[in-house]
C-alpha cells in the first residue's frame, strides 16, 4: 500500500507514537508499504516551529533532514495537476495545506493516513483513519 502521511501523523510517528492507533502503527512499520510525504508537510512543520507550536531543536532544517532520512520516505511531487485538483477538494475550511495533501492523495492514488475528520470525509480519496 502507498501511504501518504498527513503532517500530524508524521510528527506523531516521530515525537509521540502513542498517539497512533495500533492499525496505523502496524501500517507504518510494514515494510511492504511505501511511505510518502508531501513537501507541503515539510512547510507545515516549518510554520509550526516558527509559531512555537512544536519544538524541534535549535535547527529545524537539520531536524527535518534527519526525520526525512529516518523514515525512508518517497517525496510526492507538487505538480500542476495537484494544484488544479485542489479546486475539487471540498472541505468546510480553507486550509490550503489540507487541500494540497488531499489533492496529492487523489492525483497519485495514495492512501491518506490522517486523524483529521474533515480529510477523512473527502470524497474520491482512500484513507486510513487514525482512530
């Protein structure tokens, strides 16, 4: 299975794995699954660190580099098709990061791993809920 980790799932897997359900933990640890991240998640982590909502040490960019390598992630491309698809993602809020992540899952046929009930309700994408 090709799993696209929502930003919070990525962070929880590294900083607070107890927040992951057993099903999600097993899926992330299964070597048969491919783990994917969007560059939007990297951007979101940078924003969270700048706002002081997450503490990742004195050099966030170094932390991000180590975290990326540790997970053996595939990078989901941020393409024109993904940008266009964001217009077709129906969410009750205007969070552009959520739209890009959901559009990435749709365009590249990835299963989105998330605890976000808004993203779990998006039509036309496969999801793995963290419940």
